[in-house]
């Protein structure tokens, strides 16, 4: 059974706080992704990583950074949270063995006050 | 540039009625497309991929390259089909990146 875990289901933070969202996968996939999901906008790619310590910007990287120190773990960092970063954040992973399928975590609903 | 368009935000049908969720894409290469589904309070999961040419939970989707479409169809909707549906296009080669449409919420009324 595929296991993708995200560190929190719900998170409430204040404007200006530093926020860490963590994702862990157990399928040894090389690619990992962070999306935000907003009504009417679908899923938008923030950052992805194709190997340990390797990362690339997605479509909306502004205000975010990422870290991948171990293959199974991919962290999303909001250096200084703002109210427009209130959203559902989804982590996903995939790789050659997955034939382009991505496996998603349960999501973290972040509210920035 | 690659793009996926789902023109309907909401599709409401009665139980037993046919369903068609529309998806159009724009891509210069050979497209590979998926439908993902998210049921209430569940994680996003793959429903079907065009390469497999399979039927899952009664749903089918045919890739039409001439019309650049990949519509999702089911002849008789069930209440348990109510969910958010996303069409997605593969791009980026080995990095298996996906670009998603904005999603269609399917509501099946009893």
C-alpha cells in the first residue's frame, strides 16, 4: 500500500512566521512535488525535486523554498508566511517505475492569519 | 506552452444519467493524459490513464488527437461518483511532471 505522509492535516500560523511542511514517501521514488490546491485554480506546482539536493522551480515558487536532504523526505518552507499563502498544500511523488503516475499525500490545510 | 482546460467548474446530473466531463489540452509533443479523482475528505488518486485504455468504475476516456480532447465518460452515473475530477497532462520528460486542469466538481443527485 502506498504511503505518503504529510506532517500536519491542519495548520494555523500568523503572518510573518516561518512555516515548515514535511512530506515522507516510502516507495523510493526519485521525483517529489509540492502543489497548492485552490478552488477554481486546480493544482499548481510550487517546486519539485528529481533527486536528493536537486530541485527546480515550478509555476508559482515565489515565497516558497524547499529542501530535500534524503530521498524519502521533501520539505516545503514558507520563509515569512502571508495571508495569500492560505491554501491546501499537497505533496506527491513518482518516478520511472510509476510510469508517470504521481501519488498524493492527504494534504495540509494551512491558514495564515 | 502546455495547457489543460476543463471548461466546467460544476456538473450536476441525476443518478442513472450519462456523464461527460470535458478536458481539452494543448501540447506540442505526443500527449500522455490522466484523470485524477478526489472524493470528499480523501486524497487525490489516479482514476485512469489513456495509455491503458481501460474502464475504471465504469468510466472511460478516449484520447482524440484531432480535437485535442480527453473527455471522461460514464453511461450511468451513481451517487458515489460525486467528487472532484482533474484532467492532467504529462510533460517534462523523465521528471514526470503533470499539469492539471482546474477541475470539475461532479454532483450526482439522487
